[in-house]
C-alpha cells in the first residue's frame, strides 16, 4: 500500500465542530495507514499539506447542499 491509497480512504477521518469538519484526525489516519500496512515517513510529511484540501472539499460540499 502507498501513502496515496491511505489519503484516498481517509476522508471520513475528520475532526468536526458545529457545522462542518475543520481538520483531519491524524491519529485515526495513521492508525488506518498502519492497518493497511502503509505507514511511512512520506505519509506523515504529506498529511499536513493534504488536510486543507480535504477540509475545503467538505466545506464546499456543505455550502452546495444548502
């Protein structure tokens, strides 16, 4: 498994407040990666850069649903 495979599956691993998700739950994402056999330094390095993209997608989806 690769870091990309984990990122593709981690969209539901979010921290949410009132209204919408505001961050990825890195602990849950890394546990998912471990379960998938895909833990790597690359994943840990890439997560902070992908997080805003995933959170923004949730926000846009929420805005379009209204």
